[in-house]
C-alpha cells in the first residue's frame, strides 16, 4: 500500500469519525417519519447504538494509530534521517544511512547515499588534484631554490611585510657585513639587513612606475656596510594575485645584491694611474721643451719646430683624453632616471616626515627627467632643510625644479638669512645625520656622485634665500609607454599563402594546442607594402609555455631599415629616425629572432602581413621560418564568425583583455599572446583541440574570405 492510498484511507476514517455523530443526531431528531416508524426506528437505534458506539471507538482508535504511524514514519522518521545525514555530511564522511521505513523514505535515503558517494568521489578527485598541484608547486619551489642557490649573485625574496621567504648562501655571506641585528633567515625581517627607509622608498618607486607603465619595473639603491663597502641593490616586484581589471599591486619583491666597492677600488687605481700618467707625460714634455731650448742654437730650426708641433699635438690629445676620462667617471655610479616631479614629491614627503617643517612645491617643469640616486639625493635635500631648521629656525621651505641646458636646477628656497659660502662648505663635509637616520655620505659625496654641484645665494626675483643643486638631465630617456593613437590597424594582407608554404614542418600538427610552446610576435614597418621596398623597423616577441606568457623571455629590438621612414607611419608606432639610427640591420636581427622562436609555433595577428616581410628576407639572410603559424585574426573568425570586425583591439575588448602599449611591436605581441590563450578553450568548445584542426579551421575561413 503506497503513501497516497494510506493517506486517503486516513482522511476517510477521520472524516467518518467527525461526521458520524452528527448524522446520527440528525437522523434521530429530525427524521421526517410517521410516529409508528419513528418509534420502530428509535427502537432499532437503541438496539444498534452500543454496537455503533463501539465501532466508533474502534474507528477512532484505528485512526489515531494510523496518524501516529504516519507521524512516526514521515515526521519523526524524516527528522531521524536528517540527523543521520548531518553525520554523513560533517562528522563522518564514510557514514551511510541505512535504508528503512516507508518506500518513499527508503528512496530518499538511497538518493542521499548516492549523492554522498558522488560527493566523496569528487572530494577524492579534488584531493588528488590538490596533492598533484602541491607536488607541482613544491617541485617548482625546489627548482627555484636550486636555481637561486646556484646564482652567482646574492638573492633574497621577501613578502610585502619584509619577511624573508627565500635566500641563497651568497646572500647570507654578503649580508653578514650589512646586518644591523640578527642574521638573515626564513621568516626574519629584512629590516635587520637594510634600513626600512631604503626598502619603503624603493617600493614606492616601483608602485609609481607600475601604475604609470604597466610593465615590469625595477628599482635600484646603493647602501653601505659597516666596513664602508658600497652595495648596489636591485629590487624587482612580485605582483599580487588579482581578478578582473583590478589595479596591479605588489605582493612581494626580489632583491639582488652586488658589492661595487671592488669596482670602485679598481676604478680608483685606474684614476690614480691615469692621473700619474698624465702628470708624468706633462713633466716629460716640459723636459723635452726645456731641452729643445738648450739645443735650439745647434739643431736646425725646422727640426725644432717639428718637434715642438708634435709635442703640442701630443699635449692636446693628452688634455682631451684627461677631460674625456673625467667625464666618464661621472657615469660610473648607478644613477636611475626619474621624473623631476616625482623627485620633488619624494623630497617633500621626506622633509615633512623627517624634519617636521612645512614644504611648498613651486613650479616644476613638466616632462623633465633627471638621472639621480633618488634616495641619497632626497636625503641630502632633507639634510639641508634640517640644517636650516636647526640653525635658522626655518619653518617653511619651497622646492622647485627647472632645466638649464644639460643640467637641472633643483632649488630649496626660504625666507630669512642666507647661508654663507663658508658655512655651506662646512656642511658639505659633514656626514648626513637626520632624525635617527645616519649616512656615511656627505653632501659633497652626493653632488660628486651626480656630477653636479651645490651652491647658495639669493633669488632676487623671489626675494628669498636659496640652495641650488645642479643635476644632469636624462637626455636619452624614452617614455615608459607610448600614448595610444586613434588610428586604423594595418590592412589585412593575403598576398602570401600562409597555409601552403614550402618546407613547412608538420610534425606538430597532431599535438594538442594546450601542450605546445608558442612565440607570439609582431613587427613594425616603414609602410604597408613589403613588395615595394618597405622594411621592418621593430620586432617584438614573447614565448608562451604551459599556458603562461613568459614576459621576461622576450625580444624587443629596433631595426635600422637603411631607408627613410614614412612620415605618415610615425604617429602610429612612435618610432622616429633617430631611434632606428645606429640600430642593427635586419640581417643581424633575424638570426636572433629565428633562434628565439625555434621549436615553437608562431602566433601573430594578421600573420600573413608579418610573414611576407620575413619571406622576402630569406634570400638575403638565408633565414627560413618553417614552423607552423597561427593567425589570431583568422581564429577569431572561426570562433565568432558573425562579428563585424576582427581587429586586435576589438577581439581584446570582447575577451576582456586590457590593452597597454598598442602599436608597439612588443606591446602588440603581448596582447596577441593574451588573446590566443583566451581563444584555446573557445576553440575546444567547437571541437578544435589540435594544431591541425586549428589550421584547417582557419584555412577554411581564409579561403572563404579570399574567394569573397
């Protein structure tokens, strides 16, 4: 008997129990019968009344039992099942509920057991995958540790809080001389090795450059050991995990250390030798001139004049070489390029934080770049401000910067008494001490390091006293990225048959797209007509391995086309005549690119255009690209055949890929690689899994468009 029948019976019995007394009462009291029949009916009722009462009691008891049974089975029974299911869900994953009770409850229990088994199978699969992933991460970590251990340079990896996550033995040995407290170790703070201000300043510089360019920036600073040795530190950011279009933030950093003291000592010896050589040479030439005067009455005048001319020429060359060597000395220090506005802002923050006086920024020339050691220079500016506050009770200073030929004037202005030259000379010879920070460098060390000078005086126009620091302009600075141009992409190009190239290698055709290694590349050219003499002026390429773009394994090479650029193309790619002048020709660049892309599949957007330029150079260079080629333009037509445009910008927008550095060869290569990786799962959804399938699908699209 199923639940529905039992429910109907229970309802009928209960209804009978509720209505029987009412029907009997109505039948007895209100039956419309003659008196004789009514008397007979009452007699019958009196005779059957005990039996009816007994049946009513029995039916009532049976109904209660039935309701109790249903309650036990479907209410309390389900509650008991729920408690057991909770055990199976949480406390004991191996527990299973025994199938008992009504058929419906047994079916529910069986379904729950099946779901629990499926859950356990999924969890076991997840556990297996987690274990494999952990093993892969552990293996990669061990490889990284082995790689770091074998590096010739000291390397330290830290999280954003400055806790050391990894270091090699060379770092341990090097930091013994740097350590200001406990030695380095896993989990220890890097503050025990470096001044916190150095790390904070470098991180601030990295984040600023990361926000501006979106690339992979570097920061450098120089510090000293307790023995006075100079250590150059390079900081590389480790980007934090992010989702969507979230801003790129730093989650940690890698420090590489280099002791430059020995180089400086070697340079000092060279300087001494050069100076001694110059002095000895000048003394020797003076002696020769003196000897010539003594024999001038004996030797012919013509010979004397010839010797004097040779000495004069030699003296001029010696002076020129000495001056050139003196200039080269200024370029030995590891100076970094920096916007003057950023330098002034850093100096303002340091003065307000360390000295505690007010700072106002006056006019700072826009797009003015300087080559500086930003930490030591901002430390020097703050030191000067502290001296003003200490000796002249100065509570407000003003900062400004502007270009003056090949130098930049960084001015510190204040209202009040001017500092005398004698006082400034004394300040320049003192080590810089500031609010708990100490440096072995002096002001003169800082200005000499930058190839500049520090002066004092009055600004008559502003009626204020000033310090002026002269710094070199970064004349060769290239912007972090070119502004995006609102221009059309190059036209689609089909003169070169992309799918039936001679000597093409088909060994990888049956390989899965997810297993192959790729080289995403792009070219910038003088124009759009390779057959009419246009040339490559830039090649950008990046490797893709295991579904990851290896941004550090890339090529970004300008090429001298040995012909004038098309003026109309310069606003597109931002490459000028001066930028390609002196760069290697295509004959030197193509072998490097060929070796870089070896054993990979080439990936490009509108690949036929780029491959045509490469094909036309085969005879001259002997370089032939025989590896397979995939075109993201044609693959886009396979994936989204109903879209109106398949330009790289439009595809990137559809796939949610941000574009940075467009119309720059390396920037386009990065975007092409990102687009291609997004396309692989979309191709798989259409049953395209291998290289052969992708090429055949693209070929059909290609032929259809050409036929049209």
